[in-house]
C-alpha cells in the first residue's frame, strides 16, 4: 500500500518491459474502487478514453516505454479508507499515428445515469 493524505497528488509511472525500441505505451483508462476484487459496482473513473478528470495530468517522457501521470487523492465515500486502482494500457508501434496511442483524449458525450 501507498499512503497519502486527502487532496495530495499521487504520481504513477508505468513501464513497458520490452527490448523493442519501436513500441510506445499509452494509458487508456484508470479507475478506483474500494474493493480490490470488484471494479464494476462502486467505481470512480480517473481516466477514461484517454481523458482524465480535472485533477489528472500526464507527463511526457523521452523514452516511449514510460507513461507518467498524476491525480489528486480523494476520499472514496467516508466509510472506505482504502482505494484500489486498476488501469488499462495500450501498446502501439512507434510513430504509427493512426494507432490509439497517438489519438490522445477521445471525449464522448456524457450520458445521464439513473440514481
């Protein structure tokens, strides 16, 4: 576990372990859940379709095998002291500008959800 205070920035890094220099990694989605085994019932999307919430920021890195990002720590309903993260990554060919890695944030219209 990694402990931080509420509203403090949490910095994350992913690394693609590959000797192929022609690959890049892209963070497609990240969600939080109070249950490490259930990322469908009670979740919060930090990043979806490459688009982050208002506290999300990404950092470019010269080595394309790295993806670095940050977001503010938040309270996941006061009765849940722990938050677990699950992220989806995409691996693409370097300079394949038609690939998902080079499209960045793909915003979609928001849908109304029932309570």
